[in-house]
C-alpha cells in the first residue's frame, strides 16, 4: 500500500522538541488528574466538644492515620466551623484581594479542611494563583537554592562550584553523593567553598535521614530538607512511617539547631501506586497539612521528582503552582521546585518557572544546578550553569529579583581559586588524601568533572570514614581556615554554628545575609497590600541586575 502523503507543517511539528515529551489523558478514577477530581471529597466539618468528629465526609471512627493527625494537630478547631462556613468563591476572591492581609488569610486557612483548601485553589486561574503567591509567600524577599554535585564526588570541584554559586547569590547550597561513603567529604567541601564565596550561606548534604542528622550534629551542615511526607495512608505504611514518626525526626533535627524542611509533591502517591482515586492537588494539600502539624519550618514541593507525571497531565503545571500556594497559605517556608528536568522544550521549562519567578517565592528553585547537568546527581535540574545568562536576562527584561546577580569572569576565577586552595589547606591539616596543584588548576577553569584529574577514590572513602570516627566538627574546620588566613570563611562557619544556640534561623523562611543577620518571616514578613507595597526591586538591586556581561555602554559603541 502506498504511503499516504503528509502535510509538511505537521511533519515539522512532529520534529519539534516538545513532541518528544510525554502527555497523558486524565483518568480521574485512577488518580490521573491534576486537580478538582470528581472523586475528591466534598468539604465538610463537624466539631463536638472541641474535637473534630467528621471531616470531608468521613466520620472520626473511620479516619485513617492522616485524617486523625490533621484533625488533631493541624486544623485550628476553635475556628473550624466558622471558617468552613465561608463560601469557596469568597475565599478565592480574598486570596487575590490586596485589601485582605496575609495574616488574616493564614488564620482562615489554618482552620480549613484539606478538601476545602483544594476546592478554593481550583477556582483560581494561573494569573490569580500568581497574584495570591505574591501576597502569601512568607518572607518578603525571594531567594534561591542551588545544587552542587558531581559524578566523581570530587571535593575540590565541589568547593570551587560552591564558592561560585554563593557569589552568584544563592542563599542555600545543597549537595548529595554519587557514592554514599563520600558524604563527609562532600559536606565539608560544600561548607568550605560556600563560605569562601559568601560567608553566611546555609548548606545541606542530602542523604539517608539518620546520616543527615549526624552531619548536622557535627556542624558540617546547617539544614535538612529530605524528610518525605505523603497524602495517603498506604504510602506511609509502605515506608514504615507515620505522620508521628516524621514529627519525631523533625524534632530531632530542630532540637539540635538544624533548620528543617520536609519534601513532598503532587503525583508521589500516584507513582507509588496508592493515589486512592484522588487528585494530585488534594493529596498534596493533605501532605502539607501533615508537614504543618509536624512543626516543620517549611517544605520543598512542586511535584519535585514526580514532575514527569504532573507535567504530562492537562493543567499539571497550573496544579504545581497551586500546590506551591497551598504551602504558602499554610504559613510554611516554600521551596517551589523548578529543580528537575522534565521537558525537551526550552519554551515549556521557562513557562513552568515563570509561575514562581514572577511572583517570587521563598526559594524559587529547589535546586538550580550550579554545575553542568551531567554532573547533577539530583537527576538533572530544570536550570544549570549554561543558563546563567538567560536567567540574568529574564531578571533584567522583567525587572524581577530571581535571587541571583551577574558576576564577571575574573570574579569567578578568583573565587574558585580561593575555594580550591582553602579546601586543599583543610585536607592537609586533617591528614586527608592530598589535593594537588593540578587539581586546583583544573577546578578553577573547568566546566565539570569530565575535565578533572582522577583521584584515588578508595583512599578518599577511607578518609571520609576517618572524619566520622575522629569526631571532626564544623568548629575544627573553622579553626583550620582561620589558621591559614581564610578568616572571613572561618567567621561565616562560626556565625552559622552560633545559630544552633540562638535558634533565630529556625524561624519560617530564614536565611542569613552577608552581615550575619537572620532574615525570616518574623523580622521581614511579606507585607504586600497592593501596588507599591510588599517587595520591590530597590534602586541598588536594579542597577546590579542590569549589569549583565553582554551589556554595552557608550564606550563600547564608539
């Protein structure tokens, strides 16, 4: 049979990058729906003698563990009946109305059930969701977090990349490992490099939870964010967890002075096989209410590693923004994803990020890759080092603060050199396998680990274990840096460690600025109440944003 003749424009369309993406039809009864499923429960509540006895159509005696936890530990029972009586459309209007304050909305939404919150959010379109996010994020100033990893766990490269990332303006730096036994070396390399780049940055090494806790107790890291929570009981049971066990772990971190966020995201329950026929958004609201009830400072959400499924569904990107907003209206620090590659289309990945970049969030990216994506051990980010110029231009085009600032090539070379030599000093003082001058030279000028000399990985892993056995602490690292002339970095580590006692950075949305002042929702709350209020790009910041390396002045045109 002769092949049918094709229309050329459709042949061209089929070759576009977006045609390589996966897309799914909605199947609501299986949980394959982003939000507003016909199988989501109807909002309701009944309170008797100060106790919720019915919630979203389920009597207390039939509550699962998540229902019981939310009813007893998250919802403000004293206001539940009154606030649940407010019409969903009115609540949606209040979210976008500048005349209704964030504090008033926090009070109202803190008394609502999961189904009520999900229903209200489903009434907002994308523009309205962004308007609400502009008002509802906790901290006034937006910020950024980055990933600093490489496939070889090369410590000198981690230090150099961390320093450059901090210089670009990332307030938090997160690493993980290719090989689990490298954890201690990655943690201290990130700590040293980050504070060389900008004293006062916060650092994290994401690993198995008990290991993360030991690292935090050693003073190698300052925060954790990989405590996972879920929206259906069977997923919790599968992981031998409960909302109460997560709360215990959260208190273990915070009682030792470590800033703590949880991790969740729409479609997690779907991928784990137990969505119970509910929408992604409804289950994520339940998850976030567990997070709030557990006392965590905040959450990183926005589909996260499940974004391949979320983005494949109709309205999936809108639902991601809605779940980010759900975290904000529950008064949680909100780290809004944009940290995992999900599309072949540059247009789609930018559109997905604009939902958070334009209104600003506590941390716009849960991990902008401060390395080339081939070195990103978090499965590859939506943004990496090759996109720095694009990010800077977006800030400049739109006059928005995306959390970063332009730097010059000579600044990057200088700070990478300083970080590489600082970690060399630390390794020498601790008797760790030496870092050669050839490694330093490569780390200063390379793009990624493919250009780095090989290290003796067996020797490195043995040395990493010795760090644990010898009880080397963050204070020991600071002393070594001070002894070798890196006094600013030493002070930065010491000031962050002091927060273990002061505890100011355990407040919602806390970061530490270059003067070692804690900035959080307590002392810099989002106070948007209409045009001209809330966070505005200052004249000083605007001048900084404009100075991209490609900018030409009169002297360049003559």
